[in-house]
C-alpha cells in the first residue's frame, strides 16, 4: 500500500497538546507524525562558549597551520552551523508497514538495517536504526510515547533489537545540542 493512499485524520481531529501525533494504527500498518529532531533551547552562555572556541581555533589556525584560508573558513563554517541549528524541525510523516519504514513517502526498507535501539533520554523517545552498510549514518526516528510499544513490537518482529550505545561523536553532538 502506497503512503499517499493511506487514510489521514484531518487537522481538527489531531491532538494539538502534544508535539507528536499518532494518526493510524492497524494490524500491518502504523502511521504517526513527529518532529524530525528535538530542538532544545540554548542559554546565552552556550553561544558565548561556542564563539570563544571558534576564536581559539582561528588563532591556532593562524599561528600553527599558518593558513589564511583556514582562518577565514572557520567562522564561515561556524556561522553556517549556527544557521542550521536554528532552523525549526519539520513535522515528518512516518508509516511502518511490511515493506519498511516510509518517511514522508520515501521508503527505507528494513533489510537496509541490521538492528535498532530505543533512546529514552530525550523529551520525545526515539528509535535509532543501525544500517548494514558501514559508513551510512544511523537513522533516528521519533515516535509517540503512548504507541511506542506497538512500534517497537512491529520493528522487533522484523529486525533484532539491541542495547543502544552512543559513540563518542554522538555523545558530543547531543552534549552540544547540535
């Protein structure tokens, strides 16, 4: 069944009190909406610390590497990261079916993933799908708390569930709230 053929509730029927809205759950199909990521509010000290680190990297680049182009590139990259991190999260449509996981009508076959884990440390719980290809990034999917068990059971019947252990890079990204 194609995602565009699936029934979707109207906006007036959706629960506006929560950030994550479950739309439909059937025997072979689970459909929900969730933000693509959880945007956290940063304090002014975070921004001050960020720009101090940028200035230190620029000084090191000028003194150690002696590369004017790198000195110029560092604040440009920092500004791009700031702009990217301030973009509001999009509301994504998810459909879990026997074919795989549709994210906004793009199919991610479950054969592409060797396992998945559940992260509960955020305000909105999420699944992390571990790909079979070595250099492909993991896919993070947020889901509603009240239907988490059904989503995990449906995924668990198709691919194995494992304890989610974040590597150093993932921990750094979460710590910096990027």
